[in-house]
């Protein structure tokens, strides 16, 4: 087996944002189910939360490729 | 992209060469003097030509009752103007920024979708230099409009002092807010778009070259069956990528609008 330990590190680093994005969309779905007319307002908040959580995973993948092995 | 990468894999024939960051470093298509013109450079010019041509065709014969093309153009324009610009900048100042936001949205969208259009198949934004330029424009726009509105000192206070905070806690908060609002924003803006396009396209290359290798070169019929599954997964991932491409164009424009809105907000 060959490969870089960075990739395992990236896999571990992606767990956190994965859980975070799951929680954000769970809250969004809950909110829309309780109050469907708030959907437009909740959508932009949910997407904002999603991109902020996703930024962590993206920083992780950038570092996984950039850092020396 | 698929055809090129496949022939590389076949010629290597010493096992499977996994795609990596080097798969994105394409050789120059032609040279102008010492300057090698690469595929993303051509694509970014092509995207500008496409956007200008489509926008001119859509708005040339504007009528009160819109035709099909005019309706499509007005739908996209209305989407950017109402749900991105007006909701985030506020109904007072938003019209000044709609041209920039609309151009930004279309530019990022078209360049992203180059990643799934047959025979082009390279998202321009998977080269980080192009994204850095876009994020730098956004950074300058929101900082400069904030400085013009509040003055340099007032703008710094707006961005670094959270409302209603007093006392020694500010020693901790002000550097943190400065770091997050002025320094980190352009970096995450760049990395988000670049990282999504890069990782998504890498995944597509992996599934297609891996599938081709398993079917053609592995020399085992069971591997061939797995290769077919790999191609099917590649198709599924392409659809996911189309969603992500739209989402990233939307998010880039949305964050630009939010940053401009945050810089223009009245003091607490």
C-alpha cells in the first residue's frame, strides 16, 4: 500500500463538517415542517450555515494537498 | 478530459495512476511569444463571450410581453436582484450593486458548468488563480464602499467592534473580529469555490479513469464489472456536481452581497 497520511487526516477532518452540515439541514427541515411559510427566509440562513460549515472541509482538502507528506 | 486521461492511463500500463493535482496542470494549447495559453485561459474568454452574446440576444428585442428568451433572462436577473441583492443589501442601496452581482453570478456559473459540458469538461475555477482574482474584486468592493460610507475609522469600528460590547472584553474581540471580517473572508471565499470545483472534478476524473482502467487494463472480468459500476457512479456524481456548481455560484454571489450589506449597514 502506498499513499499519503494526509488523505487519512483529511478523511478524519471531514467528519466534523459532515456532522455539522447534517445538523444544519435537519434544523432547516424541522423549521420548514413546522412553519412552511417561513421557507424562503430559512433557506438563505440554512445555506449560509451550510457554506460556513463546508468551508472547514474545504480548508481541510486544500491543506491535504498543500502540506508535504 | 476523459479521453486524454484514459490514454495516459493506458500508456502507463504499470498499474493505475491515480489522478491528483497534476491532472489539472494542462500543457499550453499554443504560445504567444513566451506566454503559453492554456485551456482555462481560453475557457474564461469563451465564458465572457457566451455571457455577453446571450445577454445581448435576450435583451435586444425587449417587449412588454416577454418572449421565451427574454423571460429566461429576466428570471435569472430577477433572481439575483431580488433574492440575492435586495434581501441582503437592503432596499435603499442595492441597485448600485446589481450589475456587479449579476455579472459575477453568471461568470462563476458558466465557468463552473464548463466542467460537465462535453468536449470542454474543465471547470475554470478549479485553477485557484482565477478564483483569487474574483475574491479580490469582492474584497475591494465591500471594503471600499464601507470606507466611503463610514470613513476609514468608522468602517474599522463597524467591522471590528460588535454592537453593545464595552470594557476589557474588547481587547479580545477586536483582533478576532478584524481577523475574521477582513482577513479570513477573502481566503474562505477563494478556497470554497476553488475547493469545490477542484474536488468535484477530481472525483469525476477518478471515477472515469478508474472505470476505464478496470474495464480495459485490469485483465479480470470481475474487475470489469466493478469498472461498469464505477462509470455509473461517475454519472451519478456528475449530477451531484451540477447541483454543487449552481450552489457555489449562488453562494459566491450571496456572500458578496452579504459582505456589501454588512459594510453598508448603519451604525448600531
